[in-house]
């Protein structure tokens, strides 16, 4: 004898054009491949739009660090002048007096620092942009504390340190 079968049960048909459903009326969890690809395409476009401004911001921050290091050299030179009534002709004299951090003389991967000239009445220190095929230029600071110069690249506006 056959077991009784309910009269109102029919085999379910797969719906065409809609997501598969599981456990009653709840949609199946997960995302489709098309949705993942759309999200990846949008993220790729956003990244490609932000990359140039990020590179410029990075170069601007490097210029700000160079300006800050030149200010540190200026402060060290002013204190050295108060003690010796002349400006130091090189970084070694400032370091031996304990006025300047030796890492500034070593420079960075982006700027090389030098005391261009110094005597009893004035001095000139420079930070020259190195290590870049795109950006070039120099910042200088004198005994008056005025920071001058700029870094440029073809197709870009010039960059100067943001603080005075």
C-alpha cells in the first residue's frame, strides 16, 4: 500500500529572473558576481581620481618638513650667533654646540641640506629637492628668518612650505 500524499503539494519551479529563495520567503544570503564587479569598478574609479591629489599632498608635506628643518637650522644659527657673535659655517659646529640634531645634516631621501654661506653678519642655508625625476627646486632661509624658494614639476603648480 502507498502512503497517502497531500493533495495540495506541487513541486516548486525555479523562478526565472529573480534570486533563488531559501527557507521560505527569505532571500538567499550572499552577493552575485555582477554586484561584486560593479563595486570593484566604482572603487577603481574613485582611487584613480584621488591618486594625483594624494601625490601632490605627499609632496607638499615633504616641502613642509624641509621648511621645518630650515627653521631648526635658523634657530640653531641664531643661538650660535648669540654665543660667538658669528654664524656657523657648517653643521658640525652647530652639532658640537648641541644646537642641531645630526639627522638634519644627514638629510632625507627627499631633501639635502647645506649652509651655503655664513659670516659674522649673515648666513644662508638651503634645502635642495633630490631623489625625484618629477619634482625639483630649492628652499632657502637667511639670517632674517625669511623662508624662500619653491619646488616645481611640469604641469603642476609650484609648492612652497605652508607656514611662515
